């Protein structure tokens, strides 16, 4: 593995590697991605192998301009009303943290979509991601650059620690701004359905195209060959230590235990908890807050919390606590994505 900078020259080295069927991890505005040529079956197989990702979990195809969507998706086969919604979404939320599930073009190998007839496509806003895609093949399949089921990477060092020699290059582009994965929106259903909450809040999507459904589609008569969207797997995004998710009052009521770690949403609940646990002072290195910014509204707090979430969980995991107690975030804005990740992290215990 070789660490690269964000210089044009280095991005071209990574792009050449992708063109040659190899893998390069790169920064995006959501989390770091593990990129390979979306048209090359052996590159796609390498991605699954490097992540130890089950083949039923499809990959997101990343593009660097709107015109390239045509290479991956058969937009013309959508009903006109859905095409209109697609246009509105692309105009307003692309480039950005929104992945759209659309009818697939045959040029995208079935391996990329785990055999599903739909492809997930995203146009990231990160300038390094855009250059890498443009300099390589125009369509880069890239799941998060972490071993399957584990915490997502928001820094180059997270990728290095977790994937090491399983990746050829890592482009270091600093910290991911948003810090949680993209929102996955399925436009092959009407109404559209959010398969995974993420960096584009439901409120922003609904303001553009009206009501969208959330979560699992209703049970089918015939079993599907794969989860409709594997972000729906009950256990995912999990640290090594068991994680317990608490509402505000339960969190404030917990008693301090020195071998456990505590993850507060904001300073208010932490303050209340501190007062209760003051006699047990010490152990501060095991107590964390996702949103520390004073006097900001809920929306700003969830933005800050999302950006810190995975980095703090990586730090906590290195402390090897016997348990992690995490406070739920408010559910609005990026809070829905934060709670989704924490719930799935908690599900690993079951
Ligand atoms: P990750 O690559 O780790 O960001 O996860 C990608 C997520 O995108 C998957 O877990 C799925 O939820 C979703 N996804 C990718 N491709 C498809 C598809 N063809 N249909 C539905 N969901 C998809
Ligand atoms: Mg992932």
C-alpha cells in the first residue's frame, strides 16, 4: 500500500491504478471510499475481497458529471413523472451525499449490483473524488473503505489501519466533512423510498419531491435473492465493544463505570450526568461528546455530531472498553443517519 497526497500528480497515479483494475481508497464528502473500475469485473471482485464483503451487498457507482449517469443507469426507462423527480433531485442535491437507485444499464456488471436489476449511482461533491473518477474510467464503484460491518473511515489513517495491504493506494484528503454515508434513495419504486438514511436529510428530499417512504419495503410474497439494500442489515457500522443506545434521561441516569465508555450527543446531557457522577471523577478519557459547539441549534449540532461520529467511535474502540453507552441524537436532519448507525452498531450484541 502506498499513501498518496491530494496533488494532481498523485491523483493521476491512483487513477491509472484504477484503470489497470487495481484499487485506490479516496476521500469523499461522506466517508472514504474503496474505489475500483465499475466496468471491470475483476476489479469489482477485488473490492468484495478486500472488504470481506458478502456478494449480496451491492456497490455504489460514483460518477463525476451528470452526463455520465447514462453510462450506469437507464434513465429513459423510468416513467416521465419519476424522470421529473430525478431531474429536480439532481439539480438540487448533486453533487452531494445522495445515492440514487435507478434501472441498470447492461454495461455495469451484475457483480456491481449483486444481481439486482437496479444500480446505485452517486455524484460526489469532493474535488479529489471528482478528479479521480474523471482521470480514470468515469465510473468508479466504491463502498466505504472499511472491513465489512465495521466502523466507516472518515480519515486516511482509518483506512490504513483497517485495510492496510489489501488496498494498493490511499489518497489522503484529510477528514471527511459530512462523516456519515450517503442517503440511498430508491427511485425504481413509487413513491420513492429511502433505503438508508444518510448525509442528505429526508426533509431536504421531501421538500423537493414530496413524500418518500422510509426503510424496508413491505414483505414480498417471493423471497428476494438479497436484501433490497444491505444498509438495512440489522448489524452494521459496529465497533468491537458492545454498544448500548440510550434516550436522554436514561443516559443522564447512568452510573459511571471505569472500564466502560460514554458517548454523549451534546454537553447538556453530559453536564447533567457529570453532576450525578462527580464523586467518581476521573476517567475523562472515556467520556466523549459528539456535538461540543456551544449555542448552536439542533441542525448545526447534528451536522457536527455526524462529522465526529465514526472518528470518536474509532478512538473509543482503541481504548477497548467493556461496553459503550451512547446517547441517541435528535431525529431531525442528520440525526436520523446518526441514530441509524448507532442502532445498527447496537444490534451487533444480539
Ligand atoms: P457502502 O458501499 O458501504 O456505502 O454501502 C452501499 C449501500 O448502498 C448498500 O449497503 C446498499 O444499501 C446501497 N445499494 C447499493 N447498490 C444498491 C442497489 N442496486 N439497490 C439498492 N441499494 C443499493
Ligand atoms: Mg459501508
